[in-house]
C-alpha cells in the first residue's frame, strides 16, 4: 500500500527556535513550528487559538465563518494566531520529520509529546512574534488543554480563557477510549515505517471518540431523544439512541431535547 500524504495548509508560515527543543520526557528535537496569523498586531489585540488534535493551524479553514468581518475573529479588529502542535503532521516537527541521528523520518521513534510541550512551543512562538499577552486564549478539546497549560506555564499571558469541549483532567471513560484508539493505530496497516494510518482505522478511531463525547448524553440518558443539527448542511437529523458520526463542537440543552450542533 503506498504511503498516504497530507497536504500542508495554504499560506502557512514557519518559525524555527534556536537550539534543540527539550521535551518533558527528556528528549531533545530540532523544532520547527508551522503557524498562521490573521489581521495586524497593534500590541494589545492578540487572540491565540489552540487547535484540536487532528486539526491544523489554518483556523479559517477548519473553523469557518469566524475569521471574517464582523465575526468572532474579525481580522480588522484582532490579530489571531494559531500554531500547529508539536507531533502533528501539518508542518510542525513530528513523526514525519527527519531524525538528525539517521537523516530519515522518525516515524514510530518520535519521542512522546505532552500538552505542556505544546504549550511551551506556543509560548516560544508568542515571544518570537512579540506578543507579551493575549486578550484571550481559545481552545477546544486538546486545544483547551493547551490553553489551560499556557495559563499555568505563564501567568498573566492570557487575560481570558475561552474553553470549548474540554476539561482540566480526563475522566476514566475518556482515558479508556483513548487507549483503544492507540491500540487500533499501533496494530493497523500503515503504521511503523509509514507515518499515516489507513483511512478505515482513522474512521474507527473517530467513531470511538464520538462515543466518548456522547456517552453521557445519548447512551446514559436513552429516553431523551437527541437532535443533531448539521450547521453547514442546514438540516435536522433526529436520532434516539446514538450518533453514527459527529464532529461535536458545541453542546447546548433545550427543555425537551438534547441539541448537539455539529
């Protein structure tokens, strides 16, 4: 099976800090950070967006209708920054990057990365861009973990935190679901010498993730029906037991239904 490749986002920029970047596990890597910016920095108008695990730094692509005039991340008002996380496949140093010791990609030999590593890399980029503080640090899922860690790593950097679908610690169900996803990746074809996992396994992992999101909503509370609102497709799809597929970004409750916006 030929190795799958993932195209890098458009208009991506790069920052390479001087010297090796030491990870929390003790390993040191040559770090290159891929990032996007929107708007003009005036000294006091920075917003920092931390993306979720499988996203990239191109906020305008994966979070549509936010980086627009009059919207949440209006580039005429705000200077928005998003850095691709360490260990990703969208430009920042990760398993597909060359290992200086061999000249070949790290693949499975890439060292473990923590959320604190991601937060420290974000702050290195902030220093490079001259951003002493951000009006808000915004993050969903693992992006929310990064936002919390950035606030702890550098008190006073974030005036506000906007946290979406995240928590300060993982629950046992989440940890178990994550373990199942890792096992499926490690046992599937396409791992080892290849960086990308097969699409079928990726879909399986996504399904496990969806179950993790929805177990407290649709599985535990089976009597209350779920209404799934496909925001982009502008139609409603009611389900009574569980969702087959969902990119959950916001959860709101109504009196008679659990409304999940995807």
